[in-house]
C-alpha cells in the first residue's frame, strides 16, 4: 500500500519513521511521499528552515540510500490547489496518513486516495477535537489521555475511530513531555494498525464532543486570583510555548516550573507574611525545599524555576541571590 504522509511538527516524526521502517522491512507499505509545510523563518539568523518532518525525511533518505531505496518525495505547496493535486496524483498514493497537519483536505483531494485517509490525534476523541489537544488535557487536569486514529471526515476530528491507546497521567506532565510520550505511543499504534489494516474495523465516536482552539501568546499571562492548582496546570500546559508570565513593575517574569502547596506555609520557610492577609500575587518568602512561595486566589504556588525576559532561566536559589526585594513583592 502506497502511503502519503502529511504532517509538519516534531510530534509526527516517530510516525514518519515507522512508515519508512515498514517499507525497509518489506511489509507491503511504501512511503510514496510526504506533504509538509513550506520552509519558514524560525531561526534567529533569519534563514528559512524546513519543518521537523521535512528535516527528518532528509535524514531518513541517507538510510534509505544504503538500502537501495529512493529518497522520499517532499511536497510543500502553499495550498492544496489543482497543481498540488496533480503533484500528489503523480505519486500514485493509495492511503493518506495525517498527523498534526495544517492543510485542509477537501473532497477533491481525498478522492486521490483509493483507500481514503486516516488521522492520528493525541487525545481520547471526541474530547479535545481541534488544534491544541495536549495543552487542553493538561489545563483541564485530566487523569488520563490517549491516542486515537480516526478516518478523515468532513467535520474536524469527527471521523470513525480505527484504533485507540489510552494511558494514565501523573499530573505533572508538561505539553513538552506529554507530546514526546504521545509521539512515541502514536507511532506504535500506527504501526499496529497498518500491519492489520485490512482487518481493522471502525466505530463511530460517542457524543459530547469537546473542542479546543489554537493557543495565543497572550494567554500565558498569569492571573494570580486563580487557584494554585489552576495556575500550576497553566504553567505546565504552556511549556514550552507560549510560557506563563507575570510582571513585577515594568519587568516581565516567566514562571517556568512550579507546583501547588497546601495553604499552610512550611515551617522551614523564610516567609514573614500571614497567608490570610496576603493578596494574590504576593511573594510570601522562600522555602528551602520548594522555592518561592506565592499567594494565589486559593492556595500557595511554590515556584522553583524563573526567568526574567531576555535573561537566562535560573533555579529559585540562584534567582534569589540576585533578586533583592523579591520577597514581599506583589506580582501581576
């Protein structure tokens, strides 16, 4: 079966590698090509860089060359217009496999694939359809999440489910760590499905769909009136982007690592403030084990890693050494 793989970010790279591995193994799968974003200006040097998928494909080409296989054709259209459809048709693909792909697949495009299309989605559908399922899982403090492989459908992430992998969460995941876990598990699930594709059966998604939208940079602003548990979830959900931040006067301060504590201040803290009297955002003091203690609208947030804008990230001890007057300050 000839497969066109559509995707761009790092989370999709292990799945691309699985497709190449299946071809090398002689499983009957052929990686006919990839469809990925155009090169973009991501580096500080201002040079255009390929997507993570495009870069990974170039690395795979070196391995494929040793095995006598041709390089993977890369298609990077601005949009899926008639010209793009002609380029795809020239690859004679049978199945479209999509993972975190920004292109919209219309009916004329999907008609190019005799076996249709499937999409890998890192959530337990119908929960968290849309662009940011992994941050949404963390923000909503879910106890479990998973990977779904669904048939591509006209409605966003609404296709019938072909395969599911469900796993528990520790409650300390960040979007970075959960993306890495999801990437690995998705690749294994995709491999199993493709090896048994002819016998795979699909089931409709249940009701109660929940949607998530694309995250904006300004959403990283911390509202100290919220609870410590909610702010902790925000910090983890917005790592590595857009990061969570607050202000101290005119200065921007990123809160990189934290966790909620009980409302009492630990006995070995240096705080001189009574929790009941401190307004949200107040830096109560420093605890030798947990770091800076910051009052929230409900509970205390212990902050262990911080970063001033345009400065390097520091653990709380190093930060404390160079931050006179930080204890007692009110953030936000």
